[in-house]
């Protein structure tokens, strides 16, 4: 079957590191155009505005958006109104209401909208979900500690309103949690550490129902930690390395892992969604973040400078 | 038709001021029990725990919850699991995730869940919605300014996490806005004023799409303001007094207003929902508040003491 054409919007680090290689190797998709003010991809037609690309390429049926969440709605709405399927980087928007709006637009046009959560495609997530499916959860603990200076050097926008602060990586953990738990949880309370000179939290500790807790911290130097440990009466499951390593009772369980990378898996899923003409928009991770910012107790922290 | 039995949980100010009189005059409902640690209603069987009431009264098919949002989930879940329909005061919970959880519980049991927004039942809201239905909105402005010392004297909990601050009255305005606008809007930005010694905002200014804006302030002494003004090419609509007075181009429009009070109208609607075995859970007002707390810029304000 011929590959379908896709346009990539927002040619920055995540596009070049992940989306372009995933599309280059995709059996389903062909990168047919880019839209970006500065970035471009060799030998691919480049446009500075989405409108110009849409007008020039009626044959491009899908638009994949890699730009930051705050400007993303206008691009997604424009693409949907022009009759194109849309794929959204995580988080799917700056607000919940705007994503609901996109859902309505897509449904009204019979188009596919896919709100991606790349961490759900990490190698060990599907086997972890399968192992937990028939278990009772007695406790679960997320520890997600990384060094913001290493991953977002000098990027002040992560501490501006809408930048999400430590929830930018934390929402990846929540996207895995909400995928693997056999029953939903909801937030009971949270502590949020706001640097005195910043608008978003640099650390957060969340308490959910069913003894589920999360510890997010952006101040960890040295080794980085992306672990989820789930205790059950039948044993303890640990997902380490951001969902890429599965341990049961301390032993690495390797055999059945998927071998596809996160972004290739996202594009394969998008191809299935478009064939079936359905959408996949799960807002659960984003709702937990909004709930934490609604219900959390604010604690002052030391000023932060990159 | 015989009136159906209802139990009221949380016998505080709002229950005594609104729910008890509404039920006393209701053609659909009979107050058959109360649950409260301290409050009670003359000649109505009183229980200290929901469990005791549910066990003693299998004939009570509906439970109406008037307690504050933070403890409400556990009561609602217990009532639904015991097979009773549930009606929730506004806001329907402390978190969005917990309300989704209640929706799942209700749907799984074939029960009615009604997340009430009493301000939507104010006299002039339905005629305002009807007038706007075929109009184009060019601008809308909410001004919701009241004196927290007058309406919540000494109630420190409104400034604690989960207490919502100025969004406690503001969500009433948002419940009207989301009811009367012919198309949904979403937040573009917000400024939130946090008193230096408090956890929730005392004032908020919100900017939405379609030139919709809101100004919430809890520091207004003297005359109180609860206005929504909507400009259209066909004229300007104003809802004043919290949705109770309708003006078109400055002239009071009175004829077609409903005459039922807000809480009697809520209980009449609940009777319809139960007869039809459907739920009514519109989270749009709560989503706008969560979005404002996610995307808003925090501005320090003077410490506040009652």
C-alpha cells in the first residue's frame, strides 16, 4: 500500500530527534512537507505558515504538530478545518477546554485526532499493563527525578505560565501510570514547590487514592531516576528507565517486550486510527496535572536560575 | 404520583437555606432522612453516618450531597455503590478525575448522577440562552465582584487548597457563561492574585477566545456586582444580579422568565433525570477553573485576614 503523506509542523529538537527518523523508517507515512519559521528537513518542501502548506498540498491528509502546547491549538484547528487528520505531541494543549474543542471539530468533520503520549509506547509498558491487569494494587510509587539544567538548558519558558514546570516530565510518568493501572485513581492532595522567582513548580509530591503516590523533582543532579514501582499481593512490579525496563520481584523480565521505538509506535498507531476513522484522545494524564495545580498546597522554594 | 424519598447529606447553611425549603415544596421529592455530624431537620430521621442511613432506609432512592467538595467523593461513591441516585452541590468535586470516577460508577450501575450548577437555574438564564442561540458573539464580559467577608465570614477553608478562593463564586458565573454561549470558548491566559498568606486566589482576570473575559474579585465592599454582558451585531444582552435580570440594549426584558427558584428547579430536573435514567454531568465550568490555575500567571497580593 502506498505511504500516506504527512506534514510536520514545528521543526525543533523533538521533531529532528524523533519525528523525522520515525517517519523516515515508517511503512505507513511519507514526510511530504514541513512548516516552521526556522527549521527545515533536507529535500522536503518547507513552508513558513500552515496556511501556505495546506493550500499547496491538498494531497497531504495528515498534519503532525510538534510545537509547544501554548500555540498548538490554532494550528490544530486550522488543519482540522482544512479536512486533515491531526496528531498532537504531548501534552495535547495548554488547556483542557481547547482539547475538548479540537475533539468536537474532529468529530464534526469525521477526522482522526490523536493526542499522543510517547512514554506509553516505551518497551516495557504494554507487558507491565498485561501483568497488572488481573492484580490488586496495594501500593504504587512514582519517582521521577531529573536535572532540568541537563534536559532544558536555558529554556526559561518551562517556568513560564503554561510551561508546566516539573509536570513537563511528570506527565510522562502519569501517562504510563494511567495506562498500566487496572482501575483509575484520583488525587487526594499535593505539595508543589514553586521557586520564588518562577511561575511553575520545580518539584511536586502527589497523593492519590489506592496508596498511589508520585515524587517529581527537577533538581536531581548525577544519576537520573524514572521509576514506577507497583506492589501487589502477587509480587512487586517495577518499571525503570522511563518505562523501558520491567522487573518482577527484582528480576528483569525481558522476553515479550515490543521492539518498536516510541515514535515509530505512535505513527503506526496513527495509521491504524486513520484507517478506522476513529480518534484517540485520553486526557487522564493532563487532568491529574490540572487537579494537582487546583488542589495542591504551594510551598516556596529557593529561587532558580539556569 | 407518590413523592420519591431523598436523603440530604451535610446539614449546613446551604442545606437549611436552600435544599430543605426546596424539598418541602417539591411535588417530586420527600425529605426522608438527613446525615450530618451536627445539623438536623425537625421531624426528619437524622443519622451521623451515611452507612447507617443507607442500611436503615433501603426505600430512599436518592441522596443529595451538600457538603464541601473535598470530602464529597467518598459519600457519593458510597451512595452509588449502594444503588442510590446522587445529586451533587457545585462544584461536583475537589478534582476532575474524581468526578469522572463517579460518572463511571453511576453508568456501571445504571444510576443517575446530577452535577448541579444552581446559577444556571436563575430566572433569566434560559431566556438569555434562547436570545443568544442564533447570534454571533463579538465580545462578552463577566464582572463578578463581591465581599468575601460578607459571604464567607471567618471561613478560612475557602483560602485553603481545594477551597477555590474567588473561583468559588466565579464558577457560578462560568456555569452561566458556558450555558448561554452558542459555541464553547477556551482560556488564553489569566492573572491570579494570591494573598501572600493564602493558598487560593482572591482575584482573577481571565481571557478566553472570542473576546470573552472575566473579572472575579472578592475584595469589593459596598454594592456587589454579578454581571455578564454579551455584545452581538444584533444588540447587547446583559444578565445582572447573578442571572436573575435580563436586559436587551439596556431595557429590562421580563415577560418570559421562569418563576421557579434555583433549587426547586434543580430538584425538578433531578426528578426528570431519574425518570429517564440518565445523568447530567457537565464539567465545563470546573474545567475552565482548572485551566486558569494551570495556565494563569500568579501575582502576589496583600495578605488577607478576615
